[in-house]
């Protein structure tokens, strides 16, 4: 007997989930429910609610990693406090309001449209576990969110876990920009580590239309003594100005806001 349209399934295991999904391949996966639009469907959908799969709600910490189940709520992750890297905490705090964060999930934000979490997770070298009915694999956040069609999530493949390295950064900044678009999720991350007054590593990424990292610019500062000479900082800022000239897909408002933030942070590290 066929299951009626708009039926909701509540699988309690991955096996049950993939059995239902195989039977109804066009079914919608339901996590927190903050980014699902039933009216956009051509017909009443079949929903697969993942709330009863215990493995998707786990939070496990080791000395090196924090493993986060895809159904963990945003506020549950935020409440872990100092365990969570600073830029990720700041990102979580800037996502909607308290009530939304109490129901929205980590996996839903990653896989949904215009999520905020991909940028800090990319900067922090997070890994994603993707599972099918037969197997599972790990991919980097950078690869998962790349624009290449062969690296995105596959058909009937489920994001089940996020592995976050618990690495400390000496200097970390997250900023979300707001402009003419109220729902804008444009943002940037600035990370830096030092060793004996030398900048050992720097990462600056931004999320506009896509997630972008300017590694050529980072090379200008890597290995330099702190505080930077003003000339070095000026060279770095100039590199970013030239870099953004080749990004016509980004708005002028966002480019200017981004450059101002980059200038502010790099000049904070000058003498």
C-alpha cells in the first residue's frame, strides 16, 4: 500500500532512514525546520524527520577534536563555552535569535542555503562525515563547500558528523556584515598564530558569493616579526585591494566593508 503524500517518517536509525529514503528518493530531510519551504514543492512532500536518530545528537570531545552530530542545536554548541573556538562562537552568536538557535541544527546550517557556519568551519579545518546506506567518507569543509560539482554532497548522501580541531589561535576575529540585503550572510574570518614574536601562520577568508581565501596575501605576512612594519602592512592591504578588483561578483559595499575590516585588523599588529 502506498504511503500518502505529506506523510512524515521518524526513523530511529541510519538503516531505517536510508530504507525510507530509498523508497521515497524525493523525500525532504527534516532537521531543525528553519530552512524548509513546503510551498516551493510541486506536490505535498514526504518528510523524513531525523530527530530520533541518537547518533546525530552526540557531542564528543577528545584532546584534539570535538565531534559534533549534525542534529546538534546551535545553542547546544554555543553553551559549551571556551571549548569552542572563538570565531565559531562569534559566528553562532550572530545567527538569528535565541529561539531560532534553540531549534536550528549545525548540519542544517551547513547544508542549507546561505548558512553562516561554513566560513569559520572552513577556516578551522573542519572535516565532515558523509554517509550513504552502504558506506561513509570524510571530506574537508573546504572541499565540501568548493564550487566544483564533483565535490559536493552526492545523491542520497547524508551529513552525519562534523569533526572540529581544537586548535588555539592567538588572534581571531569573526565579523558578519549587514548591508542593503537584510538577509545578507557576508562575513570574514581573521586568524593568526605567533611564535617568539614571529607570525607563524595567518588565515583570512571571506564569504560573499562563495568562500574565498587569499593565500598570496597571507604569504606577505607569514614569517614576519611582530609588530609589523607599516610598509609591510601597506603591501598586504594593497594586495587585497588588487585581489578584490578581480571579484566583480561581489558588491562594492561588501568590498569596502571587507577592506576596512582587513585594514583595521592588520594595522592592529603594526608598530
